[in-house]
C-alpha cells in the first residue's frame, strides 16, 4: 500500500458531513481543498487551518456550487495553490434542503410560487451544483492519479423507498437526489470512477448552528418509520459526528 498523500476537493465543506470528510482526510495525511461559499463564516475550517499539523495540507477556497462562475474561479484557485495543479478525488457534498417545507407533498405545498422556488433552488444546488463543479474540476482531475468523483446522495433518492415506505414528502430533496443518480450515470466515461454514496442518517448538529425544531423533528421521525416499513431490516443506526 502506498503512503503517498492525495489531493481531495470537498465541495460544501463548512459544516456537517463535508467538514467531517475534511477532518478525517487531514487526519489520514491527505491534502484537502475545502470549498465553502462563505469562508469567513466557516469557523470550524479555520480551527483546522490553525492546527500546525495541517500547514500546507488544508486550503480553504471560496466557492458557491449554485454559481458556475464562482466554482470556475474556485477550480482556478485550486490549480494555483496545489503544485502541479492536479486533483485526485472530488467529493460533491453540498446540499439544498429547506427543512421548513419538507413536510409538504407536491399537492399540499402552500403556494405554487413556493413550490417553484424550492425546486429551483434544490435543482440548482443538488443537481447543477455537482455538474458545474465536476466540469470545472475535470481538467485538474485528468492530471491526478485516482480520477474519482464521489457524490453524496441519499437513501431518499430510492424510488422503492418512497413507494413502499409511502413517503410523499421531502419532494424537492427526493426528486433532485434521484436526478443526481442519473447525472452520475451520464458521466460514465473510461478512466474515471463516479460513485454515489448514501451516508445513512447522520446527526450533524455538533457542527450545525441549528437543530431541527419539534415540528421538523416529527417529520424526520415519520420518515424513519417509513424507512422501516419499506426496508424492515433497516437498523435505524444514526451516525453521530
Ligand atoms: N445528514 C444526513 O443524515 C444525511 C443523510 C443522507 C444524505 N445526506 C447528504 O450528505 C450531504 C451533507 O449533508 P449534511 O447533513 O452534512 O448537510 P448540512 O449539514 O446541511 O451541510 C450542508 C453543507 O453544504 C454547504 N452548501 C450548501 N449550499 C451550498 C452552495 N451553494 N455552495 C457551497 N456549499 C453549499 C453548506 O454550507 P453553508 O455553511 O454555507 O450553508 C454546508 O457546508 C448532503 O449531500 C446530504 O444530502 C445527509
């Protein structure tokens, strides 16, 4: 096994699972480019950057996956900061999920305007985000040795889960995450690995400023009961970061 470190880009790295990827990869000795749309507010990333062990290992780069120009600038910035201008692995992690409307079905949305606004934002971040990020980083990934793109997807992309578990809610999230699966298929290309990963249920509140309120929590618990209905063997394990 080689001890050589690799260059990872994590898009959507300021908190939650993305931040945990950054932390774990650095602990393993990898080089990490952490993309955050508001680097000034990414306090946990700055804490990691202050750790002397991460000197020349962690690069915090500004980038908004919902803004193609911003991501192209982030790719250029990455090429400048990493000698050789290459990337081995891209992790598309950023997500848009509006917790205040996830309990609505397509029919029960309070207004068509809100439905369109939620879906537009979800599509922009959850589907176009990984596409524009992947496209911007492809030239750097071609220069790398691993040529891997991981997309953090969700069990809620599973059509059978929605049907068997009778889950008519989480609509913009489910629809866009399902589209994301097809996006990866469309990238199938020799020499590259595109992989969708569903992390299970991950408790991220340690690095998130707000936890779900009572109403949002009841929607989540209802969904968990539906998971069990669709897949009785699901062990409801919650990973805590
Ligand atoms: N947590 C779970 O149980 C769970 C389960 C299944 C799948 N997942 C998937 O795992 C991934 C991470 O989830 P999470 O729970 O860690 O989410 P989270 O805590 O809400 O964090 C989302 C991250 O994405 C960033 N982000 C959002 N929009 C962005 C944009 N336009 N440009 C750049 N960054 C953006 C956020 O940055 P800001 O700080 O700037 O908002 C934040 O760093 C998602 O793809 C999610 O669908 C999570």
